């Protein structure tokens, strides 16, 4: 969804569904906040209208890729629809947590690698347990351990290289390593299982960026001219 202003003060929200195999926009719904009791509820209502419209045309949705909006998660569970999470939105959420550890100079050196590891874990495997096994191996890797106990991921796939800088590795029992381990909590691991290994929402984001150059008239101009995108 896109909103005409950031935060929870938006008046209008536009919800777009894209068929990712062909990059085709299949539906677009405009929602006004006073229709649904506030701007926080616009995203769910937009998705509901889109799905209802598709079903009225006898079009079945195999699965849907979204961000991790709590209302959307609950709505899709109740609708018995398979949901996958966009990797960029997931990684963005982790980056916010990592940015809070500004005092960890050693960890800063690994931030780019951790980001790449998120994408690799999501796209390099297809099953949820395999994604989790690949992702949690990052704790060992940061300690220069590349053979693991998990049978689903026994060894890192990268070539082993000798490092001349022993200080770049995290030490067992260190505060820095503990902060990394806290990021791998149950909620994060649950979400890792649902990361999309194929399609992502980047094509839809590109569409949103494109329509900024072609503003419409009337109320819609407030919606499509906004750079605030939540999905």
C-alpha cells in the first residue's frame, strides 16, 4: 500500500496487486481512512477489496508476497491464503535492530555480509527449515566456524580462506556475539521460514516509483505523488 502522508495521519491509501510472473498490475484500490476507522486499517481493507475483486472474476490466488504487516498476516491466515515475506522488507527490519549496536566496532565490519547472508538464505533454499538452518549458521560463521551441527546445513558453501586479521572474528561469550544471537529470536526465525525464495515486491516498488512521474488529477494525486511506500 501507498499513503498520501507518512505515519498514521494519512487520509488516502492506494493498494496495488501485481502478478509477479508477468509484472502485470491486476487490481488497484483506493481507500479513504474515514471509511475504515483510521489510516492504520487502510492497508488491510485495500488488500481485502483487491482479493474480493479477483475472486468475483473467478481468479484464484496461489500465494501472495507482502511485507510483515501484522494485520495483513492475521487477515491472510483467516483467509487460509499462503503468504510469503519480501526479503528486502525483512532485512530492513533487521538493519534497524543492528543499527542500535553502534558501539560494536567489530560487528560493523560484518553488517554488509550479514545483509547478503539474509538474501542468500532466502533465495538459496526452498523449504522453511532449510532457510532457518542457513540463516542461523551466521553465528558460527562470525566466529570463523564453517562446519555446523544442523543436518540441514552441515557446512558453509563458500571457499575457505585464511584470514590475516584474527581480530575480525567474534569471540565466544563476547557481548557482541550475544547481541547477534539476540537478533535470532523465535519471532525472527519464524519469519525466516516464510521468506520468499523466488518473487519479491521490487517490481511493484518500481511501478510505484514510475507513476510518480505521471500525477493524476483530483484526490488521487495525493496518493500517487507520495514517496512513502509500506509494501
